[in-house]
């Protein structure tokens, strides 16, 4: 359960993103007709005409990602650093972003350089995504999974590699039903690391998750620890064939009863729910009072969102081609 801090404002990436993605074997395919925006994701193309310029604008929590995009030629080169995961190319090509069997990446240019605060392509649809981060303990997982099952609801889960090593049965159970993502190996501030260290955090986290889940690949879902990101860090994540997802609402459920309550969480979500929103919650308990406020609030939260007309979706649905 890492504490989420205010996201770091990201710098414009420019053409450096294209060079890094190309060097790492992560291609960006433009949308049909040459137009690609964050609000209208297109299916991944198998080839693209060379482009000489690109732009990427990063986002901060509570702000909708800019629609500018980054484009480059399609590459089949294998990434410079590989992992132990299996290919995540979905049957029938149902995802727009995936790692190919040869280790290269298929990624529409609409997704490159983005750290999505809202679901791409869903800003006008009354859908919302529940997401949970697992890093410290699995104290709330039994209740979370029971509520989701009872309500017929869905969610996306992000694990650190250490969490996967500590709770392999939990990871395997969740991965059998819900999309899972990579939250690095041990939850560091990525902007303070070297490129090689960032790559190692991503790859080591992925390997641990794949092992614990019984072979389920977390590609392409990624979440920055602490929300700590900048344009260069996003490029490094993209080079590993991951799309980072931030959040629209942070419930702060990890803060414990001294600073929060289930009632406050419900009021926050009711006030700030928005079409295409992403809600951040945690799987663990507060280390001091061992409260699990997110789990406590979850059943009523689902009922409240549905009463407001929201459909609960996963991040997988946001990245479908």
C-alpha cells in the first residue's frame, strides 16, 4: 500500500520520445486517416509512414490528458531489456496496446507520452473505473473481492513485485478474474532513478507478477508509485510496452481512521465522480489502526455510482482496439 502523493508536473517530451520508443522496440501506430487523439483511441496499425515530429503532453491528477500525440515509424526490433513474461498479444487483437511474441510493442500513437488521468475515449460516456493498488498488505483483499462478486462489479488491480512475492495466492486469484497491472518492484520514486534502474524496476516487477499469477502478463497497464512521473519516465514506461494510468479521485483510504472514514470516502466519490473517471483505492490496511476504509466503503460506493447512472468498467475496456 504505497502512500500516493501529489503527482509531479511533467515536461513536454518532444522528439526524444520517438527516439526512445524506436530504440526500445516499441512502435507507435497512428490512427486511421492519420489522426490520433487521447479522446479517440484507434486500433493499432501494423505499419506506419515515417514521421519526423512528435509531441507529448503529460497530465497531473485531476486534469484531463491533453489530446496531443506522439508518432513514429513501426518497429519490430526487440526491446533492449527483456523480461520473463510471456507475450501479451491478445486473441483477435482485442487490445490496442500489446507486446508481440518477438518482444516488440504495438502501440497507437494516441497513447504514447500519456499518463492517463481519465479513461481514454470515455470523457463523454458515463463509465468509471475502480482501481486498487497492492504494495504493503493484502488485508482488505478478501472483503474487496467478496463485494465485487456480490455486486457483479469489476475493477483493475496494480501490484508491486514485492506484493506478488509476499501474496502469490492473492495475485493468482485476482488475476484469474480481473485485469492486473505493474506497480514496479518495490515502489520507488522513479524520477529519482537512472534509466537502467527504472527499467529494472519495471522488468523485475513484471517478472514477479507473472510468476505469482501463474503466467498472467500485466502488460500494458502501469501505475507510477506515488504518482511520481515526468515525460522522460513516461517514455521509459512506454518503451516497456506499458501505458500509465493515474487517477481522477484518490480516496486516501490508506490514511486510517485518524484522518479519514468510509463516510468521507463516499462523500468524496459522490462529489467528484465524472464520466471516464478513475478511482484510486488500496488493497492493504493502515499500519497503525489496521483499518481498511476502501473495502469498508466499496459496497455503498458501487451502489451510489450505479444510482448516478455510472457503468463500472476496467482499464482493459479503455484500451480495446
